[in-house]
């Protein structure tokens, strides 16, 4: 059997790209600057090292720097999407939001009627009276 040796990727100059990325990230962290792949790629390019943004991202991830979460459109939780509201089409171009509290009240109503079919039938009759 032959043993496979793990060889570090080195450029012709003998520098390890990942180690250079880690050095720059540590320096940036000490200065209080958040290490971003785009900035690190530009700095290494000035030094004559060609690295890709995904490579820098992976090294930063292994160092413990996690990518920031992207903020979604409108959300009440400060940019973090919540699954407490379920959207339902109410008409052409209109959306009506149903909250968790609404769903819990509907569940209670269904249990009082003895099932979803009976509750829906009662709601259909009620709707005819409203019209």
C-alpha cells in the first residue's frame, strides 16, 4: 500500500494562500474591521497573489467568521423572517394575513363543531346570510 501525502497548495513564491488570507483576516479583526472577501481579494492582488472570493469565504468560514444574514423585505423581527403569518389570497392583487392567533382560534372553532367539514359548512351558511 502506498501512503498519500497531503501537500499544501503553494504558489511558486512558496507562500500559502490560505495562510495569507488568515493573516489579513486576523489583522483586520484586531483593527475592528469586519473581514470581507472582496477587501481581502483586493489586498492579496496588490501583493501579487491571485485568490478567488469563494476561496476567501471558505477560509473565513473555517476561521469562525460567518456570512451575515441578508435582510428580507418587510418583517417585524428586525430583518429576520418569521413564519408566524401565513399569506392567503383574498382577491385579485390583495393579500390578507392570517396570524398564528387566528389559526389557534380556528382550531378551537373546528373542535367545537366536531370537525373541519362541519365548521366549513357552518361558515358557508353564515356567508350566505351576510350577502
